[in-house]
């Protein structure tokens, strides 16, 4: 696989040796996990490794480490998948797990590399995702990395006895989408989300 390096971060496929006790602490941090998963189930090392291996075997889910270029340190993960092979679409989920690297814009850098990886290595036609409306840092990170707001699902989440909308975002591979198509989405995104 081609190396995906930026100025401040780089991506490489996660191995079993990368899943250390320090990494597993990320998945026990309630604040980090607040928006990360809808299942609210505990993520154990065994479950994580099984998921990574199963995704590779099926060829539809791949987990990459986000490494700080300066420290050569694993600071987070990007999960590409599940990949829909027929439609060439995929989710792209990012987690900066090492709190020492939060708030520095590294997630934007990592998402940009994830876009490049998805489009070049896996020939993904369109990336998609959704997040809690209250997860403003995530919405900003994705949109700063070239994603566009495509829609809103009213009351999709049930949070603390109230409805919360899901903001839908997408990123379009210019190999498959014309600039006019991308501009059309960009021109309507304010209907769904106000910055």
C-alpha cells in the first residue's frame, strides 16, 4: 500500500502490536466515546482485533493508525468501511484518542489523508458519514477536510431524554463527480446546517 503522509500526521494500517493498553484506554474514556459509537457497548481489545481481522478478510473494513509525524506516535485511528463494493461508497470514521493531540487540527489533516487513501487506494466513489448535531468539533473537522453537509435527519438520536438531529456529510471523488455536481451540493448545505 502507498504511504499516506502529511506534514504533521501519517496513516498506516493497524497491527495487533499497535493495540496496546494505552490505546485501549481511549475506548474507556467516556468523553472521547460520547460521539464515537451508537452501540454504547464496551470495546475490548479482543472485539477490536476481531473486527479489524474480519474486515480485512471480508475486504470491506480497514483500520489505519493516525501517527504524529514529529513523535512517530500512534495518536488515533481511521476506520474505512464498511465499503459497499457495488456502489463504491464507504463511511470514514476518525478518532484522535491521545488527548495530548486534541485541539491542534490534526483530525483535519488525518481526514484529508483518509480521503486520499479512500479515493486512490480503494477507488471509493463517495465517502459518507453522520454525526450528532452537538458534535461541532467533528462537523468542523470533516467540512474543513473537504466534506460537505448533505442533509439532516430530524431527531435521529435520543440523547438524555431529548431528540437530537443527525448531520449527514459526504465527500465526493472527483474521478466520479463533476465539479458542477459537487458545487450543487455545496450551494445547498446551509439549508441543513448553520455554522
